[in-house]
C-alpha cells in the first residue's frame, strides 16, 4: 500500500541510513538533503527510490568511496576541474556548484567540470543553488550508455542531462531539468509497477523493433531512443543535446564522456552566471515575469489547462508535500523496509 512520509522524518531516516553505510556525518546530511529535495519537488525517480540499491549498497560494498579525496584544480580564474575520486556524486557536485558560484561572484561567470564521479541526483537542486544567489545556473551530467543514435541499433550514448535555473520576480524560478531521451531506468520501474506499457518510439530491441514491456528497458541489448524517436520527428535534435552534454561534461573534463569514459563512471559540469554582470537584476526578473505571463496567457487547444512554465508544477508539488507529506510507492516502501532491517533502523515514525 502506498503511504505518505513526513519530509523531515524521511530526511533523518536517510541520513541515518547513509551514516550506517559508512558516510561521514556532513556527507550523509548533504546527500539526504538532495535526495529529499527531489522527492519534495515530485522528481520521484531521483529521490529515496535510489537510496538502498544504489547509494547505500554501493557505499557499503566499497564501489563508491566513503572517504574520498576530492581535488579541485583551477585551470583559469573562471574555470576549474574536480577529480571526485569515485565519491558519492552529491558531495563533489555540491562543491563544484559552490565553486562556480564563488567564481561568478568575482568574474561574472564560473564554470567547474567534474570527472571520476557517480550519480548526483536531480539537476534541479544544483541550478537552484545558483538561483538563490541571484544567478542563472546551468547543469550537465553524463553517465553510462543506454541510448541509441539516430537510426541506430544498441546502446551508444549516455542518458545525459541538461538543466537550467533562472530567477523571476513575482513568480517561482524557472527550472528545466531533463534527459533528452524517451525514458530513464526508474521511469521504466515505475511504469512496470503500475502495469503500464511503453508506447512505440520509446525503447527498441536488438533488431530495432519497439519494446512495449518496460522491463525490456533493462535488457542490455535494448536501447532507449533519443528525444524525437525517429528522423521524421527530429531524433537528431535529441541526439545532439545528448552529445552537447557529453562534450561539456566528459570531453571538457578530459574524461571523454559516456562513449569513451577514460577517467571514472560519471562526469558533470556546473555553470553560474551572475546576472548583473550582463544586465540589471531588476530588469532580468521583470523580463522573466513577462515571459512567464506570456506562457500563462497563450491560447491552448480545447479542453487543455493553461500552459505552465518549467518548474512551476514542481514548485506547487513542493509546497504540498512539505505540508502534507511525500507519497511513496509500495515498492519503494518495501525496498526501504528491507534496507532498514539490514541497517537495524526503524521506519515506524516516518508516516503522516
């Protein structure tokens, strides 16, 4: 049965779980904050759904280092590269965006690339770090290969992420955070749990035929399609965005990206743009408000709600879940229950 968990109690449970796995207190606190932020914003694929099988198990087993030596090398006054030392992605990535923000405060623009890292959660968290400093934030991330190329067979490129956050005046920030492909692994899990099928154009098998069963996503000979699915519908555009992320994260950091991967498991890139290095903050936010209002007032087809801008729905979900609790699927609860027994933790007081 699905239940709702109190956000603060679930975050504390997550901290304790990561500490038991071997993380230092500060690292566990930070990782838990980022995971719960994803759940609060409705990005359920990047929240505690991953806590047990990815983060806790990989730290416990030593696949991910619990005591890394993360090193920053500044290549120029406005740009640097971090060797994450096979750390939990949250830790190195938080350092990277903080450094990009610090650089932008002085030079207007800050850029930090990260290599030898691991999954770092939802990009929304990092771009919002910049937004809170009255900056525009950019985030890119690249992991293992799971996506086919245009008209291709098999897995060629990573399900790479692009994200942007920009402050507005009287409206919540614009936050766009996506992987420009037709599906991701946790979406496949959730669809399978809910007995849903893929439409054609999402995943293909080794012969290029459509995969309808979401579990087919996990066949190593299958591949996700880039955004657009086929040439007629602009698959080259989705593939180009995936390549852009690979270049900015993997090639620029010296790793090579998802197709080569010479220096570790995952790569990321963070950029902070200080608004008043380009235009007045007041004017920027006024223009953002005008854009949002244009979107809200745009005509829609019969029966459709008004248009929303990226991040608007997530902001509404955040406000609801911080007050009323985070809904957890019964499969996630089951997995967390197994983990809690392994770690001698209790889940009894999590629920609202």
